[in-house]
């Protein structure tokens, strides 16, 4: 099942090229580009290698803990061999704490700050140009407030949820899905895998005294009909504080830190991800 979404793709921060000899697999090459707030991007020298190192280490940890994902092997400092996936057009987020910068506070200002008793899971529709398959949406990557087997309802992600929202039919989200999947099964499975993924990675980073506050990931359908964690898992994917409580993720750029200075954080996270992976492996 190789769908149109599984063909060559060029994103803001990576390029995915299916293998000619076996299109069930692909080469994913990272770029020296950092993007933020859906409208800014800038070159960051070294980011491609740092992103690839971090992603490879996180995927190896997940595989070690029996979490299905698209990673196969690292080929070069900036390129991974992966399962070629038709991407689910949904971004999934799990939160372990609520901070002032958490977008969840914009949608629900009454959320208390601090650690959560259990992980909070949220989903966002992946869009470009304020539309999804010809349907106008309130903003890019809007918040999915509810769903059933007929479709999903979305709201602007940067303000309090109110009103019925914009409806997106199920068939648009399930394009390319294997037979037997409906939206309830899709969201249930993504929720289960998301909590498992986030919990594994949070525990792994906690092993060196670092704190994973939240985490985002995307899913994809493989040519073999599996739903797996796909895309990348790098310093763009989370809010991550070191053992001194200093933020080391892309959040610092959103908060105004110059990209040239933030590069030190990305390089540090890549180096520490090696340490995290070794520690998980040695503990087995």
C-alpha cells in the first residue's frame, strides 16, 4: 500500500525520498533549518546532524521498549533509513505538566500550573494556508476539540475553545488508511501509543536528571499496513529542561533567543541523547 503521501516529500526541515529498489522504505535527510510559530524559519548550522542524532537515539529507545516506530537505521550524520509512511494528517501532543507557555493554557485559562496527575493528550489537524482539503479552518494546525466516526471538529489553537467549531469529514482523515480503521479506533490507538511514547521518553531523560515537560509526534501508515510513530523526534519536538532547570528546547527560540545562541542547546541535547540511549541500553 504505497499511497501518494508516500512519494518524495520536501518539508521545511527535512527531505524524504523513497528507495527506488524498495519504496516501502525511504531515506529521510534533515536540513540545517529551524522553523517556529508556523511562519518563521532560519538556517542553523549543524542542526541537521544534531536532529538526526537525537531522532535516531529516541527511536532506538522506543524500539528497545517495544514501541513501534518508523526508524530502521542511521545511514549518515544527517540521514536516516526509515519505513516509508503515508502520514496521518494529525499532530499529537502529550503533556506531563502545564506551564505559562503551554498552548493548553490559551485554550483553557483555568488549567492549574504544574505537574499533571496523569498525562494530557491533545490532537491538532495538520494544515497549510488556513485550509484542509479545500475546507477553510480558523488557523493553521487547529486544535481538534472532539471527534466521532463521522469526523472531527476543530478550533483555533491559540484561544479559548467556544462554539461548535469547523467540521472535517472522516473520509478526508482516513485517506490511505488500511481497511478496518475508523476514527474512534485511530484516536484510541494514537492516544495509547502517545502516552506510552511520552512516558518512555520522559523516564529516559529523567535518568540523567532532565525533565521532559511535553512532547509532540506524528503517526504514519506503513506499506505493511501498520500505524507507527513516524516523522522525527528531535529538539523541535518537546519542551526539555536540563538538570539545572534550564530550558534547552526550541521553546527558547519562540521566547526570543537568537538562533545562533540556541544552536548550543540543540548540540547539547544531541550529545546528551547519546548518553540517554547508552544508559537505557546498559540498564536492560
